[in-house]
C-alpha cells in the first residue's frame, strides 16, 4: 500500500489524520485503483478505517460539501482583495498625477510655454474625466494666467509705440495681480504635495480666483479698447483656450426667418477628440435649430431643427482653415466648402423648414436650453474669426474670394463680423487678427 497523509484539526477540535491513499489492496484486493478522501482518528488503523468507511457515503458527501464551501469562501476573499488592490492602485495614480502638476506654474512664469498645450488639455477629450478636479482646476488656471500674460505683452508693445503714463501704470497693476494669482496657484500645489488640500474648500477657492481673473480680463479688455481706433472693427479673433461650460461669446443680434443661408468663418484648433461646437443657434422650443458641432470621434455635423448632415471637414491640425456651409430649404440641399474648395454636398437636410427667428446665437458652446445649458464636453477649443452669415447661398466664386482674402470678399448680410456685434463671457479672449497675414 502507498499512502499520502496529512494531520489537521476539524471544527469539533479533535485531532485527526486525513489520509489520501492509493490502495492496491489493504488486507484484500479491491481491483480497480481509486482515490478516497476520509477522516481517520489518530488511534485507528488506516486500512481498517478505509474499509469501514466504504459504506459511509453520507460522510463523504458532507466532507465534499465542506470542501466546496471552503473553496467558494476563499474565492470570494481573493476577489475582494483584487478589488482592494485596484482601488489602491487608482488612488496611487491620482497622487502621482497631482505631484506632477508642480511644473505647470513654473512653466507659465517663464513664458516658454505660450504656444504649448498643457498636459491633458488637448485631449478629452471631450471632458477629460481621468483627471482629478484639483488637477483640472490648476491646469485651467495655469493656461488662463498664461493667456493674460500674453495679452499684457501685446499691451506693452502698444505702449512702447504710444507712450502713456496711465497705460503703463495700469499695466503694472495688472502684472502685480497676475503675480499674486500665480503665488496662489503655487500655494495650492504645495498644499497638494503636503497632503493639506481640503476638497471642501475647492468651490469657494476656485470661485474667488475666477472672480479675480474675470476682473483682470475686464481691465485688460478696457486697455485693449484704447487700441480700437488704430484698426478696423472686424480685425479680431476669439480664443477659447479651455474646454469649459462658462467660456463663450454671444452675438448681440438674432437671426431673421431664413429660407436659405451661407455661414462662413475662419477656424483653428488641434483639440482631440473633436473640436467641439463653433456655434449654436437656439429658439424657443428648439435648442438645436442650427448647430455646427464636432463631438468625440464623430465627424463634424451641421444640425438644422435636429436633422443632421455629416460634413467632410478636416480642420483639427492646429492650422487656420476657412469653412463655409450653404443651405436652402428647397429639398434641403447643402454644400460644404473648406479653404475655398467644395468638399461635399447633399440634400434632404430639414427640407422646407425655414430657420426660425428670435433665437440666441452663441459662439463656442452648444445650447441645451435657450441661451444656456452648456456642457463642457461639447465646448469649442481653439480660435475663431470672421464669422459671417448671409440669407442666401453664396456662389463658389464668392466663397473663394472669402477664403483667399480677396478685396472683393463680402461681409455677412445678416451677421457681419464686428467687435460691436459680439459680447464675451467667462474669460474667452479677443485678439487682433488679420486672416491673410496669419495664413501666408
């Protein structure tokens, strides 16, 4: 006989010898070889016990059930431990991402990153959810501060050409305020590193800093208004540096009822995935009366009364592009132009549905309600200029003149691009812009 044995303690507390034996005949020949698992008292002969247990099938079933229950309990314990490990790994990743943010303010101070997207801001995503709220806040503040500093540099150049003690004094005050804000950002990073950060104060602290930033934006804008006399009112661009639900521009005029239109603009973005919503027009009872959107990995789309057409634009390469969409209510015929060349066309896009009047036209955000209901994941990220609307379909020649900055280029008959027609909210910035100079 060959036997394998192990000593164990059962729940009753009695010491037993659990034996797993390979029987070839213990006092008699049993024929076919088999494995038997049974409990044996310490003072009993193993062979005798094995023969006596031949009829105790109930004991064998009980032992098997006990073993199965033990295995299931161990499996459940292992699954719980795996879940705990995943949670700890996630928390560790968040701590590491927060620690890596210490480079953001320092790069903003040097001014070396004026044309560089901060980590994670060019992704998202539509709403890059992998980042922690604190990390997202610091990233947004860093980029906004850099934007303010760039605008101040522009003011400095202007003040050198037009020396004004009042302008220089205001510039110095604003520069000091920006320095103070940078110190606040550094202080928050230090709190994160030392583990002193309290998320309960996140909303209150962010509110205070954003209020100060809004005040700075307004004062800088007041200074920039002093330069208006030196340039035409259409030589400007709007910049939306962050994917937020509060940066946007609003066109002061509404649209009339239109049975045809052409909408053209200059646009520049390298956001991924999707550049967001360059513009949206909502009317009472219909938030998607007229919308241009590129969301997620979908192609850019034009929506009219919730009807959709996919547009063949490829514009998220960080370069300036001129795009136009022409449409008529008759059969819903549409055409799409990029850089002066027709890229696509179709029909049956909201046929015989005129564009309704008395709505709200917003640049940079998609409206879920009339004039609001913005979603950060659908916000436009990039630069936009020369947004014009006509109440007819322009000819291919007229569109080509716009894309090549011809002196024959037309201004919008319904909405013409002018600083007097635009209101800016939430920190979106306004810059001097000359389309052809940027492209050539």
